[in-house]
C-alpha cells in the first residue's frame, strides 16, 4: 500500500511511523529542510544546537515516551530526558510547590496543602477545588472559561496569580479570562490525578530534533523542501501534486490544510448554489470542515536563549518569573539548558511580536529580570553573569487560541482516503506535544481502517 503523509512535525512523523509499522510504503512531504515542525532544533552560529522553543513534557505523555523508546531500543529514556518530580518554584524562592513521592492523588494533595508562599486559606481553597473537580469527573460547564471556573471555586487573586494563571498559560498559551476551562481541567486531570509519575517534569537533554524526529526521519522516505500545492481525493486514489497514492494523512497546520485540500472559489460556489436544506451530506461535511479550518486563531510563544560569560546554574532546572511589564520584565519561565552550563532559556507565552522591539534593550531587561529575582533566592550561589550571546525566536502561530466551544475537526475527513492529524484536531488537549503524537497515531489507524473498508467494497 502506497501512502503519504504531508508534514513532518510530531503529528506527521508519528502517523508515518504507525503506517510503516503496519507494512505501508510511506512518503513524507515536508516544506522545510528538516523534521520537527514547531518543535525542532536550530543551529546557532554562536551557541550551537538550540531549540526553536523550550518545550516541557510531563510523565503523562505516555504515547510520546513510547515513541521515543521504540526508536531507541535498549536505551534508557533517562539518557534523553531529565525526569524530576513536580516542582514549581519562583526564581526568588518566595513560592514553592513540590509533589512528594507518594501515590496519586496524595502527592498532589500534599503538594497543595504545603505550598510555600500562599496563606493557609488559599491552600485550603486550592485543595478544595481539586477535590471537587475530581468528584465532579473533571467536567467544566459548557462554554466556561478558566477564569470563571476559578471564580466558581472562589480562588483568590493571589492564588490565581501565583499558581493557576502560570499553569494555564503554560499549558494552553491562552490567558485565564479567555481560555477553555474544559481543556485546562483535562490537563490537570491527566497530570495531577493520574498515576504518580504522570505529574513528573520531563526536560529534554538533546535538542528537539535529535530527541526523536531525526531518528524517525532516518527510518522513513522523506521529501524535504516540497511544499505540497494540491491534494485531490478520487474514488480509487489520492493525487498529491499529480502523484498517485492510495491514501494520505494531512498533518499540516489548519491554514495549510485548508489551502491544499480546498479550492476556496469552489467551496464558495457550492455554498452559493445550494441552500443548507438542499446540500448533499458530502457537501455539508466538506463545508463544515472548511469553516472549522478557517475558524482557528493563533497565539505566539517567544523563547530567548542566552549564553553567559561564565558557567552559572539556576537553583532548579525550571523556575517561575514574576512579570513587570513596565520594566520590560516579561519572562514567565526560565530554564537551565541541560548539558550547557553557560546557557539558559527564558519563555514568554502568549507573546507579542518582540522581534520588532529594540533587541539590545529587550535582552537587557530580560537579563535584569532573571538576575534580580534569582539574586533573592537563598540557594543562588552567585549573581548571573553578563550575557555573551543571545537568540530570540518567536513562533507567531505556535498554538491555536484555546477558547471555549472551539470546534476542532476529528481525524476522519469527508474523504475516505484522507485523514487529518495535528495538535489542533479534537484530541481533548490543548496544543501540546502529546496531543500531536496521539493525533498522528489515531489518524494513521483511522486511515488504515477506511482503506481496508474501501478495499473490501472494491
């Protein structure tokens, strides 16, 4: 069976590997010159291999972990990922939440009960909300935002600012007042209410391409620098820029999927020709997908990698930063770069286009933010050294805007020989790496089932 995957991001590669494991001959089309999509390594002339964005994984990312292990048999996963118990701590040391090695959900409950930097009343409120959400099956109200959810459970302003807002922004890349409460609860459920290891923090030791996409691409037939122009579904095959395949998985972002799957003029004409009650089910399905693909809005994430004049490490691998926009202190998280004692990365979720700002001033403000806040931490052994090199990368469409009631497509498309994959499909998660991997595997399974049914009919 000759199949194609369009897009070599985490979803596309996961789909391609699944199809190949089932005996298909798979060709992967990728417009870029390397695999990884929006989670990839970047070669910097001064700092070597860095990432286009700092990504944090969780122990709950079971499908991603399985995929990495399958590509590196006999190698311990700890050689690729640093695993730490859930630990959230501010750079100045005034806030700390630490999950002890206890069975779930007691690890999370103890962590909330003994959180440093919150009054007892707030810790009780947080604990009460978690217990109530668990008893309620982790279900939000229809159309509810995360801010309304927190208000319903009487979470204080301090508690929201110190705990819930950073977690929501990190997971959904969308502020509390506009983010989907159900997606937020799904993340809390699968990380804080699953087995004990699910809440562990996993930080890559390698750049994101070398973590596993590079190994995946070596096992597949890749066509780099091929921007797919058109996919046409036929009853007996699929044509990709005129080349015939038995079927394909489209694993591009929504705006690219709309471009290659639809001729907008044809879709508009079909809407004009027939009123809703006169359209065929096939027309209705295609128009519905076209509208869903066009309804996504996007949010940026900026990552600033700094190389310092001398070795320096944060007290923890990952620390939270307090923001003060009037001073240019816009960083939210700061990470040690594993294996690089002179490098740190600062992440700004839901970021504006910092590339348009004065670069020297921007870097200086961020460096001051990290230096000032870590200097107040009791375990910080020395002030942060001066910055030698820097690299700012802004992914303008890093994630979709995770608002309530956003309609997201399923893996199944209106055409039996085409399926859809990506963190934007209906995974039940926000735009996270695990969602991308799961969607790729699911899209591959759906495609094989549908092709099997087609073969049986033929």
